[in-house]
């Protein structure tokens, strides 16, 4: 019974380091292929946000659905 209760703990200890090792976003990722990409995106987002501040919800949804990078 004790072993059965330890399975979730052991599983968590094995999976958690893998989640930490996953690559995330990185500033300058497009610096070699498209050096101005980040500044272009920033300017467009700032411009659109100043016109309509409800766009943040749509942008957040887009990022979570992996539609930004095609």
C-alpha cells in the first residue's frame, strides 16, 4: 500500500526536471534570420493596443494556440 502511494511522488520527481529542461522563449531568436523581427512585432502590437486595448485577449489566445509561428 505504501508503494502505491509513492508512485505519484516518484512520477512527479521524474517528470518535473524534464519540464524545467524544456526550451522556452528567447530574446534575439530571430536576430540572424530577421534582425528586426522583434522590433517590428513590438511596434505593431503597441500601435494596435493604442487603437484598441481589448486586443490583448486576442493576442494571448493566439499565442496559446500556436498560431503565431507558422
